[in-house]
C-alpha cells in the first residue's frame, strides 16, 4: 500500500495533535481498506467488504486497542 496523502496537526486516538499518513487500497476480498498512521504511533484501520459490512480497529501508540468492531450490513 502506498501513501495516498499526508496530514498535519490532526488529533490522534491518544489525544495528541500530530502529523500522519493516509493509505487507501482496493483488492478482491475487500472493496476499500483505509489506514491512518499517526506520527505518535497510533493507527486506525477500516475495511469495507463487498457485502456492505465494515470492520474498524483503532490502536493507541502504546498498543491499547480502543475500538475493534465489525458492523454488518443491514
């Protein structure tokens, strides 16, 4: 996955205001993968699947998982 863009001074999941990189990828199993990597080490990863379901995982820079959920399509 290549960086699709960067950002400056956004609030990371830990609350710090940092820079970071945005990544987006498309493949056969997942329609869209969006990943945000913050300079402090926090990450946000979201997958959108063909059936309309979405998984979301947010991990703080110290490894604490803040969100880990799968939302099914209705």
